[in-house]
């Protein structure tokens, strides 16, 4: 990631309330393929709240289409938890600059997951309806894949016709443990 991209990412983070000292943990709550690939916003909010309690700053990332997911996460944070919401505010080079400043990323199966892995950022990838053996992070960064075993996964559907248990079954404490061990 070039210096100019890192400076652009740092400037955006500073405008969003980062003090330059708190460790950054990126969260990508959206997914372009459909809502079935999304871990519930309440789960992301619980993770973000834990990161904030641990002294880190959760940084929500994603494209414009992910803005609703970001608003849901922010609105579900526990009192006193803080997060920087950069969803829809970066182009790809600036996203890479932001990610280069983060200690780790937690993401649904998404483009952000692949960008972070390609630039060497540790990734915790959450897989439900998609097949982690086909689309797991393959970059230079270390990765952890979290799934919940159910009979219907991977179904490859955009919308879950059942109860979304492949994603709702991924435990928040497992994601917290993955963040703490990689950050």
C-alpha cells in the first residue's frame, strides 16, 4: 500500500475521531451477494462493543450499498462504545490505506476480506451460505475462518429461505477470541 494511500486513510480516520493511538480493528458488515452472507448487525455490534471496551476503535468499512448494515451496527452498540463508520466513504486505494493501519479485519465473505488478506492484514472471515473452501482469504496475511455447521450450508443462496442459522450460529465470543489473538 503506497504512502499516499496510507496518508489518505489516516486523514479519513482522524476526521472520523481516531486519535492516532487507539488500535484499529476493521469490521466489514456488508456483502454484495445478498443478505444471507451477512452476520447479524447485532453480532457485529456486540463485537464492536467488546473491541471498544478493550481499548480499540472498531472501524466499519464497506461500499455505499453497505450503509444500512453500518447504521444497524452503530445503532446497536452498547452505551459508551465508539466506532468510526467509514462505510461508503472510501475508494479502493483509500480502503487499502485504512486497512494498512488496522491490526485485523473481521468480515463476511466480501471484497474487503480479499483486499485485507492481499496486503497482509490478519483476517477473520465469517462464512455461512458461501463455500469457504472456494473463496477463503488467500493473500499473504494470516486468516481465521469461522463457520457454524448446519445441514444446509453452503447453499450459495442470496437470501435464506429458512432461519439463517449458518450465520446466526457463529458465536460472538469466537469472533472476539479471533480478534484478540490476531490483534
